[in-house]
């Protein structure tokens, strides 16, 4: 199969991770991949705040109920909302938030291609995460990606299928 399609199909969220650190070169590779994700108006309003500090990760987990994994690294995908406003995006405009999704999908696939496991998390206290990660005024954390090495025995690729077919989700309009 086409390797890109194969990677898309075989990626699954990983919530069970070993304590092995994520190599800095791997972190940098996924962050470099993220900058190739499409962005609204090509404005690159996302900011990536990364930590592999055990203490910071512990506090992050305390304020993030959705963080089931105990990851050795995390990337917060943030949006520079002040810059978005400067560029003329009105408050609540879809573009900057969609950019979070394009970056997340790109990071998930890049991590998978390197043999890393990852899970996106949106269930967290925005206010607390902003404090923990020392975000500048006007920057919001919109998603946290937990990254690590998949623990043995966790659900493997392709063991979990999809409940839906593409036909369930698609309408062709003549
Ligand atoms: C916007 C968004 C928010 C998510 N939030 C969480 C979360 O807080 N905690 C979590 O464990 N998984 C979270 N997930 C992961 C989904 O549960 C997961 O992608 C879905 O069950 C499908 O699994 P798969 O990616 O392995 O196919 C989130 C995914 C998305 C796209």
C-alpha cells in the first residue's frame, strides 16, 4: 500500500507509554513536521510549547483530566490570539482553531512515523495550563499532545478498527 495511506490507517492513539524519554532529535523532527501543516492565510499562528520535565508533566496531568497517559513529553499546541487579531481574524474565527487541528494531525502522523505513540488531549483547564506553561498574555493552549514510546501490550496498530466507513461520512453531490 502507498506508505502515506498506510501510515494514516495504522496510526492509533497511544495512552500507555513507557518511561523512556523521547529523544530531543525526535521531538525536533515532529515540531519541524508541524510547521508544514497548512494554516489559515499561511499566518502560522500556532505556538508549540514543549516539555519533557517530569515535574512540569506531573503538574500538567493534575490540571488535565483527559491526560490518561503518563507521557515523558508533551507538546501544547497554542494559538497566538493577539497576533490573530492583528491579522484581522475576528474573535471566534474558525481559522486559528482549525490550524490547531492541522498541526495536531501532522504531529500525530510524524510521531507515528518515528515509532512514537501519541494522544491528543483537549480536556484540561485552559487557565491552569497557561500558568503551568508560562504562556504569554494573548496566547491560549488549545490542545496537548502526549508523546512517548508505546508500552508493550498496549493496543497495537490496526487492532482497533473504525466504527464508520468513508461511505457513512460522505455524500457526493452531482
Ligand atoms: C479534538 C480531540 C480531543 C481529544 N481529547 C482527548 C482527551 O482529552 N483524552 C484522550 O485520552 N483522548 C482524546 N482524544 C483522542 C480520541 O479519543 C481518539 O482519537 C479517538 O478515540 C479515535 O482513536 P484513534 O485516534 O486511535 O483512531 C481526542 C481527540 C481529538 C481529535
